[in-house]
């Protein structure tokens, strides 16, 4: 913020030194520079391609405290971004099979989906078994390790012998000649055991709702076992071919899924889960919002302009300036960030309502007749004083204003006349948006930069090009239109004035008291992550349904284990897993998935091999005797012994395992992260977070991650941070005002947005809306807009009526664009838009109060410092306003 | 989409894929990677689909099963790497809707009850060594076994492509049933008593690729009940089970019932 204050001082200094003509050419140079840079950047964007980001992951707060956690989250996200899971359900088995077949057929025929079918799965399991089976003597289940360590070999051999005669026997993943005792088979079936609620039947994956008691009739087939709550559920998994975030793919998926839903037989339901559905929904909603805001704002602006200025020229020029601002914002933001988030475009579309202000002030000043003659002579003097106090107009500009009163002015003079106000307006908006840059939500950086560049570019366009392209109007109807508009625009001023000063003061005081009382009693803060949620309730319900079916409730919590080497990491996991296994015997946790369950550390593999060697292959030749007794051929025995010898000192490394492991298991291995190796331990059925946290705290290299809690905490701290930044923004703008007017009463200007903000939050609280981060971000704009209105009103008093009309038109456009945002179905945009809509309305209602309250202090100020031209300026301006409103 | 959705989504996908892979891997036996997975089930039978359906329907009608069936079996298993056949014999009880009791008597005693809710191992007659709720995959195996022994064709067809034909009868009194059924199911109009003497063969090939990698083929031979089962594993192992002396009853005796419900109340096994 100190930078902002410093820059404002520099600007004041520049403005006090240079005359407008120099400022104009400076602006022209900046515009030319902007155009050149923009052209260069545009060519590079077209060369590299435009990238529109629709994933909300980009907007989520980054975990800066633990880089490793962020990397883990990113990896999880990347690993599953292109998968979709569908759940087809019905009470009727025949129907569910028919529907699932239909869905598979449609997905299979689609060019964007690749069904994860038998072929794919079998290939994966083949590769995995080949890798693991190449080292069959390195793996032992916990039970077998214990038995062998305690020398309980006879039981083991007896069981293996008997199993050969079982009805269902000798059917492990390795045949008896490769695993006579069944050691590897036992380890494999315990480590890679299938979930107990999913079965294959009729070529489909049937899922049960609960692993509790499964009761079924044989007539229902095996899926009858899975028929929980009399519903048959079939799981379909597919992989997305192409970019889930590509708009073409999203459009195709939306179309495909609507076809799938339409073709579902009656009595069948379909649930979806997958990033693509969220991304497609987000993109569709964002597109809808952009269309709503852009079209709504544009129509509003077209109607307003045609009514207010009759000629289509102001409209076309204004739209061009807005387009220029948006294009510049988009190009520079895209170039700096390498992409544009779709939310940036949504918020950007709402900027139309702010950027149009500059055009409105220009055309109101250029097109409407001057009312200076209706004011007292003091008006012109004070206008002069005002200008000199600001020191921003050249003698030429100043002279022009004086000379052309009651006459039509040139566009150049008009720009010179409004330059201080629109510049101050821009500055306050930049301060407001600049504060958003302080947020740690990454998406807001883009929004802030887009808005700042967009507004500054529109401002440059107005200042530099309007004098060159706008002619002097010549329509006899303009005066009538102006009169009509000014009656409406002045209504609030007239209303306040008729109440009388004392009543106004009382109302002002009461409003403050009311707002503060409401806030004190009713305000409810929210750090609910649902505010970041844009997915439809239907999609969330469907996802919850799939999660419930698959019994994955603890999806947002996991452990991260870190160590200096892959081997150290696996050993660390093995030690931690022992403690975790104990925890699974309590209600705190149901189960967990760790890499070391699937791939023991090298040390453990060697230990296992040595244990087997000592037990079966030592001098006692237990294995040889056993195989001989069973009737194995001499050849089979030789091959088995030879395989054992070959396996000596060879271990399966994480690199080898990762090549064969399914992507879903490999995802648990985070690998090398800045010199440290890390892995994830996924959890199922978490019911006592405290116990998990306590366990992790006992291990130096283990971190418990609770994403929901972390994000809620992050939102909470960002909300606090936003509150401080807002206070800082008020302070910064107060300093700017003091620098500009050099009188404390200038601070009255800041009272308008302050009270408007308080009232906005009070009304929201009364409506039982919880105040969150995005409401606070909206308040930054309320501050910026409120300051704009106030500052515009501090311009030359001869302009007051025109300024009030311009402020009125400006407030209408703001309300229109932000009001349309408040209709958004996306909670964060809705909160943002709603806050600004209310804030703008309060700003518009309260702005005239500045002049009324200022009036009460005028005499006092004069007494205090009769020679102070600055104080005269503000007071006289306020008195002009009063005289106008009283007419 | 909130972060919960993002992560939930991730884990849902992980879970479902893992499920698929694990379910597949567990059923696999010494997989040969070179055998590409895109092999479709080829219906080797020359029998027309409609004709096959009629045959299966007729077999279903022909099966005569009372709620409780008691019989003897002899099992011969030939496994890769062995220089002898593993022979065992014993008795079995098949109790409809309650499960299968399989008792190996030779070369040693070993018995298992594949019940609906329990898998019970017997260390000696009447002595339970373990009683556990079976995992779903184990239940799947026992249900298939029960469907095989009960010749429950409807259930079997959920897992296998079934092709069937009637075998020529040795006594010459009956014609080969292939012909009879080929004639648009006219066999159904034959004399019912003679039809019951017909024997049939059924070939079952797993529909599911994962199961196919473990189990190449199941061959059943039967009449009014199952006579023989031949299991050909993908790794070359062959198990041949012959059944004899089936004795059908309306309900089991108390001691037989207790093999299914060893710790239940008396009412259950009166």
C-alpha cells in the first residue's frame, strides 16, 4: 500500500507540474506503447494458441505452508483428471443390464471416451503379475512371516498339501509348480485383494451399497448378493481421450451425456463422477454468465445511450473503448499467466459497468448544455479555484472552460475538463483492484490484473482518442433529454435536501447505528468451502452416491510420508503402517492404502527371501522333501530350485514396480519432490480425525492432510486478510484524498462508500446470508465506485448537474452489470455481484449527502481558515450542488 | 466444483479402477501376457443359437432336484509339474438355497461347507476348525459351484456362454437327442419318461475375460442331475469330478443340517 501512496504522490506531483497538454501526449504515448505491446503479444498468443482455463483447481488456495501437500494434491488431480465413473442403478436386474449395455455402447462409440474394459484391465494385471511374479520369493504375508519366524512350518505344509485336493484349490495367481506352498499366492491375495463390494457378473461390475450383511437369493445371481436396498448397481469406468478442459471435448461430453440420459429406460438412474463433468458444467455456467452479463449490460447501455444522447455515435465510441479495454486486459493477462481463466472473463464482463463511466462523463459533459449561467458567479470562481487547487488543467484547458461556458465545447476541452475526475476515479479503482492482488487465491490475481489493465486501457482510449474522433453534437432534443434525466438524477439530492439538515444528520447517524447494530447482532461469517463450489447439486449428489456405493467417505484426508530416498520412504511407511494397522482395529479408521502394502522395501524383500531360504532350502531341504512327497516331477523341482537360486540378491525396485503398477496405485507414489521422496497413504472410513492427527504427530516424517479443513482454514484466514486489506484500502484512499484536497473534510467523500458498505453487509446479514470472502471482495468495488461518484461530484460546480446525470447513468450501468452477476448460479460470483449491486444502490442514494453534510461545516471551515482556497473549493462545490438541487 | 469434489472424484476413480484391476488380477492364474485380451468368446458349437436355447431350456426342465441331494464323488486332478494324478473321493450334500457341503474322505479328511453366510471348515467329522463370513469373491466362487452342482442354468449363463447338446443313448431305445432337439424342440413332445433318461453335455466358457484367464472351460455331463464335471484351467490343469449315487430328499436330517448351521438353535435343524 505504501507503493500506492508513493505513486499517488508522484502522480500529484506530476499533475501539479505538467499541464494537460503534456499529460495528453504522455497518455497518447502510453496508448501507442500499449497498442504496440498488445500487437506483439497478440501475435505470440495466436502463434502459441489461446488457452482458456475452466478448472476450478486453479482458483483453489495454494498450500504454501507445505509445498509437498500442494504437489500431492496436484498429482492426485492430474492422475484422475481424465477418468469418469458412471453408476447405473435400478430395482430391476434386467433393466439395469439393458441400460448399462446401452451406456457402454454409447460411450464406446464416442471418440472422446475409451472404456476401461476387460482388455485394458487384464493387460494391466498381466503386466503387474509378470513383474511381481519375477521375484516370487521376496514376498510374504504378515501371517506367513510370523509362522516362518516361529518355525511353524508343518502347519503351513500340511495346509498346502490339503489345498491341492480341495474342490476349489491350487487356484492362486501362480500355479503349484511355481509356488508349491502358496506363499506368494497368499501374499498377493492379501495385498492386492479385491474390494469386498464389487463383483463381475454378466460382464459388468456390480457394486453393493454396503459391505454389511449381504443377503440374496440364488435366483438373483451373484449380483443378488450385492442387491442392497433392493437396488442393482453397475459401475462403468471410462477414460477420456483428449483434454478434459478442452471446450470441444466438454461440448461433446455434454451432448453425449444428455443423449445417454434421454435413452435411459424408466426406472433406471445414472450417476456420474469425473472432472470432465464438473469442468463442463463450470464452463457452461460461466458461458451462460458471460452471455447474461455481456448481453444484458450491452443492451442496457445501448438503451441508456440512445435515450440519453440520441445519436448512435456515443454508443459506438463507448462500446469501442470498452472492447479496447477488455481486449487489452485479456491479451496482457493471457501473456503474463499463460492462460485466461473463464472466471476472469466473467468478472471481466462485469467491468463493462465500470469502464463505461469514463465515456458517460465525457459525453454528459460534451453533449449537455452547461448550466453555469443558472448558478451564481461564485460558481465560475470556485470552478477556477477548484481547478487551480488540482493544478491539473493547463491554462489552455482552463481558459477553454471559461470561454466556452454557455457554448458548445470541443471534445478536447471536454476531456481536459473531466480529466482530473476520471483520473482520480481510475486511481481509486486501481487501488481497490490492486488490493485483490494481495489475496493468496491465485485466480484473483488474474481477475485483479485483468480489471486494472482493462480499466486503465479504457481510460487511455477515452483520454487520447475521444478528442480525435468525437464531434460536437447538434441535436435540439438533447436539452429535453438532459432535463428529463437530471430530474431523475437529482431526485435523491432533492429528497435529502427537503428533509432538512438536522434530519439528514439524524438519518445518517441512525443509518450508522442501524448498520453497526445489525452487524453486531446478526452478522455471520462464512468460511464454508461451498462458496467455491460451482457444481450443480445434482452432480454433487450423484458423486456422493457413487462415493457412498464405493465406500469412500474419507476421500479428503490422507497421510503424506517423506524420506530422503525411495528405500527410506518404504521403510518409513512400513513402520508407520504397523501403527496404522492398529488404528484400523479401532473405530477411528477402517482401512488404508500404502505403497509398501504392494511393494515391500528392499530390506524387507531380502529378509523375506532369507527367511524362506532358511526355512525351506537350508540343509534340511524341507522344500525338496515336500515337493517329492506331493509327486512333483524331477524337472519341475529342478526348475523351482533354479528359480529360487536366481532370485537371490535381486529385489524389485520402486522404478520397476511403477512401470507395471496401475496408474491408480502408482498415484500413491509421489516420487522425488525437490530432493525428498514422498508418498501418499490413502484412507478409508475416517471417523476420528484427532486420532489420525495424533498418530502423525508421533512420526517426524509423516504429515496428516485434511483438505477440507485446510481450505476452510485458508478461506477463513483469507477472509480476515481481505478485511484488513479493505481497511488498508480505505486508509490509502483517505491519504490520497488528503493529498488532493489537503483538508480533513475531504474525508467526507470516503464516508459514502463506507456507509454504503456497512449497509450492504447489514442488509445481507438481515437476509441471513453468511458473509464470506467474496462479499468482502465485492466491497472493494463498492469502495471504488462510491469514491468515483464522490470524486466526480467534486469537479467544477458548473458541471454539477451534468455530473449528477453522468453519475446516475454510471450507477445504473453498474447496477445492471453487477446486478446481472448476482443472478449467477455460481455462489462466489453471486456473492460478488449481489454485494456490488446493493453497494452501488446505497452509493447512489448516499452520494448527495456529502454535499449536505459539507454545508454544515462550511462556515466553520471558513472561520478556521478564511484564506484557504482548497477548503473553499470543496465547500463552494457543495454549495453549488445545493443550489442546483434546490432549483 | 469444490476441493472436496475434486478429491472425492479422484478417490472414487482410484477405487473403481483398483476394484476392476484387483478383481481381475485375483482371478488370474499364471497369465500369459502374449495372449491378447481382445479375444472374444468364440462359440465353438455348431449348434444354432435358437436351437441351443431350446436345448438349454429342455435341460432345465429335465433336471430333477429335490431340496436336498446327497451323493458321492471321485475327483482326479492333473496339475502341471506333477508326475501323478491327485485323486480324492468323498461325499457331498447339496441343499437348495442353503449351500454345499463338500467332504473329502480320502486320502485324508477335509470338509468345507459353502453356506450363504458362512464358510465352515471341518478338521474332523463334527469338529469345526474355522467359521468365517466369506468375502464376496469367495461367495462368488461358492455360488458358481452351487449353480454347477444344481445345474442352475439361468445362473450359470450369467457367467458363462453355455452350449449344450443331447448325447446319443447307448441302449438304442432313444435316438441321439441332437436330432430330436434340432427339429424345433420336438423333443419336448416325446414321451416324458424316456426323455428323462437322456443325457446331455454342456460346455461353459467364461464370459468374463478375467475369469477366462483362470478358467478355460467347464464341461458338464448330466441327466436329471449332474453326472460329471470337467474343469480345464488356463494353466493346463484339469480336474475331473464324477458323481455317483445321488439320493434326493425333501429335507436334510438333523445331523446333515448341522453341517450348515453348527451353532444354530434346535428349531433350525429339527
